[in-house]
């Protein structure tokens, strides 16, 4: 039996479950209508995700973390930048951190946390100890990585700040629109798709130090056009075109 959880950007979460054939079940959210302007917790019928930015499922397959935002079509403004937890055994959705206002604010009180608004992929990953999740956050001028505690939603910034490109420790390191990120099984190393810097980078959750793994920062050579960013090579000689997401292989 194989279970695959799929998030659709306009607010629907599905389970594709293989038992000889593929059965598809809506386990949370709806799209269209009110889903564009408000979110809601509860069961699959009641729950809504306006714009899903990132999702992750824990190793046990019991919980999904969802980062989402909403857009008010009457005021042309973003709101409800939140992280929520979907219980995959009951399909009940509940808020973990974030409130009605978008922004950049850490807080021990989950309801006072602010996340940035975006319509681009922003990765979410469970730390293997299952005590916290790591969340990519930001807008065009501010890009950060946040840690959200699963026990109470307390949120702290652990990397980044104003957008840019700098390796180094927290307070120094900079990113420019992080897409996907993953936490390796060692529970310490985070691999990051730094989209607008056209690089793949890694970070230590222990030291907070960030290093560039691959990517020159350029789109790629004329030979790779129109695909762009497809020049292979070692480390900084390789090129990417705005890498948006990552997948961990256990080969």
C-alpha cells in the first residue's frame, strides 16, 4: 500500500492511495470562491487553504505541515500568512503559528507570529526529532528560514534577513527567495533551493552556518537556452535557473 499526499496550490489537499488501483480522496480544503479570501480549520468539508505555498509530511506519515497565505481581492492585499497542521489520521486541520497579519515577527505566542506573503513556493520540512519544523519565509526584500515548535507554535528566525547572497553564520548569511528545503536524516543539515540566487546551499541547525553547495549564481550559458541553467559541473561551476524545490533520494 502506497500513500502519496498531494497539495494543489489553490487550496486542495488530496491523498492518492494505491491498493491495486489508485483511489483519490480529498482530505482537506477547497478551491474557488471564498477559498481565495479566507482560511478555515476543521474537517475536510470545513477546511480551506487559500494559497498553499509549501507542505511536508512527517516520517510517520501521521501529520502534514502546510504553509499558506490568502489574498483579499477587494483591497489587493495579502493576509493570513500561517502554518497549519493537518492530522492525516483524522483529516482535522488546526493552526500552528501565524495570525491575520502578514509580516516578519518571531514570538513565543503562536498567534502573534507573522510570516511573509508570497505566491511562490516556500518549503516546509519536519526535523527528524519531530519537535519542530523548518519553514522558508519571505518576500522580494526579505528572505529567512524560521523554526516553528510543534508543541506550541513558538517561532524563531534561524537564518537570513534582508535578501542577498552571503554565506556564513546567522546574522551574516543571506538568501534571495528560498523555494524548497529539506532536512537530512542526520537532523542537522538543511539543503536549500535558493531560487533567485540560482544556487543550492546547505545550513547546519547546530551552528547556523550556511555554505554554498552548487551554483555559480548565473542562469546558464547560451548553449543551454531556452531551458537555461542546465550547465553541469563541479560546485560553483554548475548553473541553475531559479531552482524551486528539492527531493531527497535514498538510493
